[in-house]
């Protein structure tokens, strides 16, 4: 049996760990609340913008804008949004694995697949496996719109220049505190609803200035907003995942402390018994 | 005036406004325009400018930064990057921004890449000061 001292040491160390996981849980809970508010606040904008875009693009035929252009998809860019920090359960690894599977599936039908990562964890995972197009790390602590706009501009430039023909976005969308959904979303070319959907809303809009000009402004905007939203969703999901992970870690630590304490008490009792035996047998021998 | 329009102003950070109004005026890409209930479906892009809405005779102003304006079935959706109510504008800050932009513009020529950015900043600051001024007079 392990010595009393070593058990005591372990109990102390597990207690320290529990202290940390508890603190991390608290921090995540606080951050989660803010992140969640941000997501909820951003959703209407993204949704409305999507609607405006649909009503614009859906009403028109032909290639009005380079971002709507459907080319033969040969080169795929996968944009993966992960977190910068670990210790959040399967949050990153699940997403990365899903991305990995997706790429393996698609490898046959594309000439070239490259990855753009937002967040350090995704970069670590993908850089040893595939070509990293570009990596953005440490921007998620405080996601802001300007950063998203910058990334969007990069993606758009690459698309227009023909570096890739299709862009997909992969991120954890925030569903509840306990669960995130792994989400694939096609960013480019922009998918406009086909004519069928338009017939339901045969509203004749007055456009000012022209449709083409409006589209030219709204399409890049939409990409920005989608990226911004995915960043927010991912951050909220990360905090949720971390909170859950840290909660269960704290629980496990408590359980372990219980077990170790039991062991410690047993060992202590055994030591006392042995000591007693020694004393008794000693005194017996003196008597005799 | 029984008929009203629903006005919603949304930015990427929050829903700024959601209320019933009688009349809205805004600055479109090619000029200022106003809408009243019963307006035909209309979609336009907005430039940096001012949005004014009237409700029960009370007029309010907002400083907007680049976005879209859509009206359909008396429902107005305004999608903008930033929207500030006239009484929420920090005049000191806006004036400081105005000064900064002016300074920067003096040093730059129109060919510079930065020129456009500062020009936009100048315009934003101007509108903010203007709108804030209207609130103070109210």
C-alpha cells in the first residue's frame, strides 16, 4: 500500500487541479454569457442580409457578378474556424476530424484542396496534413467586424483571381451551452435561390441604384457577415464546450479526492493497528 | 393617421431599433429620400448619413454608416454597419475624430490609399456632430 505521505501529496495535488478547473469553469461561464449575447445580436443582421441578397440575386438571371459565377470546381478552399486555446473537450478535435473526413471524401473530385484556418488549434491539426493557405490565430479573443472583413477580402480576392473555385466554411455553430453543431457552409460562389423560389414572391422592387451595383456591394458584405457570424458562433461554442469540460473535470476531481481520502484513511487505520500490535506485543514480552 | 410602418434597424452587433413610425427620411446612395406608409417595395444602398424618423409628431435622428434600406409591405429593414441615436453620440469624441481626419487629410494626396479611408472617417465624424447637434437643439 502506498505510504501515507504519498497519498496525502496526491490529494493535495488533485485538490489544486480542481481549484483550477473550477476557476476556468467560472471564467468560461462569464465569457459564455457575453459571447452568447453577441451571437444572438448578430443573427438577425446575418439573416436579414441573406434575405436581401436572395431577393436581389434571385430576381436576376445570368452572371451579374463574379462572386455568383459557377466555375467548374477544381480547387477547393476549406475555411476552418476553431479556437485558439485547448481544454474545451472535443470541441476542436471533433471539428477537425469532420474536416479531415470531408477532405478525404472530396479529394477524388478536386484537383487541389487547401485549408485556411482561423484559430490556432485548427492550424496545428491541419498543417501536418494539408496545404495551409493562410492562418489567422489569436484573433478570436475579441472577434471584431474589421478582422472578419479583412479575412473576407482575402478570400474574395483569391476567388476572383482563380486561386480556388469553391470556398466552404466549417465551424461549430452554437446551439445550446452543452452542444455545438458542426456546420458546413458554402461561401463562394454565392448560392442564389433558383427561379422557383422567386415565383413565390413576385414583388417588383424598385432598385436604387441598379441591381448590378447593389449586388456588387452586398455580395462581399455578405461574405464578411458570414465569416463574422461563424467567428462569433465558434467563440460562444468554445466557451460552452470549455464550461462543460471543466465542469466534468471538477466532478472527476472531486470523485478522485473522495477515493483517495478513503484510501488515506484506510492506510492510516492500518498504520495505527500495526503500531498498537507492536506496543501490545512489546509489553507482553516484558511481562513474560 | 392610422397607418404606420414598422422600422427595424440592425447592425452586426445588435438590433438598434424596432418600433412603429409614421415617416422615415434617409440618405441613399444617389440622394436623400423619404418614405411614408404604403410605399412600393424599394431597395437601396445607403451612404454615410442621417436617418430621421417621425412617430406621433416626435422626430428623432440617427447617424448611420453605410448599409441598406429595404421597404416592403410597410416593413422597413435597415441594415447598417453602425447606427447611433442622436442622444447617444459622444460629441467630444466625434469632434476629436473630425480633427484627426482633417489633419490626416491635409498630409495625404487623393492618390494615397489612406486618403479614401480618412475621407470616410471625416464624413462619419461630420454626420455624427451634425446629428448630435440636432439632438441638443431639441
